[in-house]
């Protein structure tokens, strides 16, 4: 556990541009963050060496405890600048451990997503890690903890990360957020450029962007691209009740069925927005 | 084993009822006198015929799972899997496929919480988000020999990792954490065990279901089988330090 605190970043800090550690420092109450299994422990990926790739001492995720608006929370932040925030064995296990603690303590948890999904160089380990994270997250929610997801980083929230995000109690997104199971490049390489041109930035944003997700109900709170705005939205999310029960899922089923029936025939976002 | 053989071994007279494109549902039986709790009945769902898991399939499956969860029996749920990855289309992403897949995973986990133990049986393909939302969201995932799980097809992997196809192929022999295939998913701890097709399937599934109900054992399996050297200890250390701190 480390308690050496960097200076608090300004409230105007761009969430999109910031690092994982800057985001945490700007999000939580001043000097309240205590990291677990920090970089000084040097718990690095055991698999990247086989690809002659560099490792990072925190494996691209920062986890620990903090206070947010005077309330104790657990917190995790993915570092999109290390291998696209991808989820490998160690990265995933740190988040799993945090969420298991959240379930045991019934402690609200905030996850700052910034990930392309499973780290393909350790694909099997990452895939099962995502499954373990989902189970720990759902167990924490069933125990009564809230899990709030914040999305607006450079790497977006893709692949397995997008499934973790959609299991959260609530999601905060900015306009810069992108959420998808298959990212633009994966769709293009799988179905061709006619299906999805991954270089078409406008298409990417209107298909997977934060505004679209918010409009169709895939995210609950909209934030500006500043640390202050994300902090305010996270505090609002933490004030809402969020029980996960069979009845919750029944309502979710109706919501998603209704969306599919109403919007399933559209192939581009503007038609959907017009229909909403 | 083929789907027909699997269904026959679960005492399906009707081959299962189609639930939609690539989906089946029905009520099977694990056999009288087997070591099963309850009366031996089992709810069977299938994502079959190599279908891709899109919004349409996911919402039909989750609806069925929730319907079962609301039934006041304690019959377990078995999910049969021979599918591809999630449906990689612009339309499915526009509609928020991640929400549909996550909802299916949550439905399976909450059904388990409601007393319906869950298991997955992988007998064909399954990949990426489709595997996470189905088999890996059940309490225990088992497989039959010949199953072909993968995380992503090599062409997409090459594009995302910016490695050549040749370079990726060379890694498949040596790297458990990376290379596709059933054996590696077993060693990682994602698949609990491989069933014996020459033995009655129903009693093997009944036995597997009896082992569920504890915590998530997959990281410990991955450690024992030398597929994931660090996951179990890292998760335990983080959780223990926070809970005890």
C-alpha cells in the first residue's frame, strides 16, 4: 500500500487526455487514495516476454481504496496508454480481487474504464479473467454494493471491457467515450470495409460514442470531458439506489426487448435518434 | 458428439424446441436415481449450429433464462454451446450488443442465485464475447473432446496486435495463455473438465452440477494446471489486503 500523493490535478483536467493515476487523483477526495499492489511490487505480466514486449509494473491498472464525497469507495483505473488498457492475467486479477473485496465489505466501487478489451497476447488468460471479473462484480452487486463505471478515455471501452461496463449499477460517459463489443477494426477485418470503415471517425462516434449510448439508454449519466464533471456525476451515481434482483433483470429484459423491437431495423444512428 | 446425440443422452424425445435462429430450448432429464438434487429434470438451452450471438439471440436467451429463474423449481440450467463469436455487425453494435450480452450473463448468474444451478457444455465452437456471455457465465463450464473455443480469429488478432499471421502461428505451440483450443482453456481454468463421450452424459453432468455452489474456482484451477501462474495469488492478495486493511 502506498500513500505518497502527487499534487491534485486541476478540476479542468481532460479526462480523455489524463493518465489513470491523474484521473484517480482528480476524482477522489484530496489525498485519500491508498493503492493496493502498486508498481513497487512489480507484479508484471508473465506472458508478454514471450512476445518480446515490454511489461509495466502495474500491468496497466491501478486499484485501491479512497474517499469520494466523504464516502469510502474502492477504485480501479485502467491505463489506456499501456497496451490499450488491455486485460491480461495480472490486470484482470487485480480487478477481480478488488471486486471480491467489494462483495465482502459491501463497499461501493468505481471503475475508470480505458480498455480495448482482452489482451490478445494472453487471450485465454484475459478471456477467463473477464469472466471472473463479471462474476465478482455481479456477486458484489447482489451483496448490495454499487459498482459505478466511468468511460471517457482514449482507448474507449471495448470487447470484454464493454461487457463488464454493462454489468455495472450505472455508467457515466462523456462525448469522447466509445463503447462496443467489436471495435471498428475488428468489424472491418471480419465483415469488410463496406460494413464498417474503421477510418471513418464520424461513423465510429455515432455508432459507439458516448452520446449515442446515452441516448439509447446504454449509459445513465453524461459528463463533460473534465475531472470535475466526472466527479460530480460519480457522486450522483453513488447516491442512487441500485439493487440487483430478479425484478431488476425483468425490467432490463423489457427495456432491451422494447429497444430491439423499436430500433432493430435501423442501420445508422441518425435514423435511431429520429425515432427516439 | 453431435447435438442429436447429446440431446438423446439427456432423454430428449423431441430434439428440443427451436427458440429462434440457432437456438434451442427444452426440458431434459438427468435420469432417475442419479446423484442429482431435485427430481432430475434439467432446463436445456442451446446456442447451436455455429450461429453468431447477436442482439436477437441474446435477448431470446435471456428471456428464457429469466423465465426459468422465475419458476419455483430448483431444476438446473444446462447451456449447450456450438456457436461462433458475437455478431460483428454495425447494426448489432448500434443497438448496444454489449448490454444484451451482459444482460444474458447477469441473467445466468442471478438464476443461479435463485436456486437454479447452471452449467455450460461446450461441444463445438465458441469465441470471444459469445463465450463470456454464455458458458463462462455459468457456474461450471465443461466440454466434450473436439470442442474448439477461441478468443478471436487469427486474422483479427493479427490486425489488432500488428503481428504477422506467421508470427502468431509460431506462438500457438508454446503459449498456453495465448493459443486457441480446448486444451489451453482447460489449463487456464476456464473449462473445468472434459467429459467422456463413451460414458452416459446425463450422469456426468449431474456429477459436475453437484460440485457447483462454492466460489469461483477458475483462478485456482489455472494455477494447479500451470496455465495461469499469477491470477489466483494476485486476486487473493488484493482482496485480503483491502478486507483486512
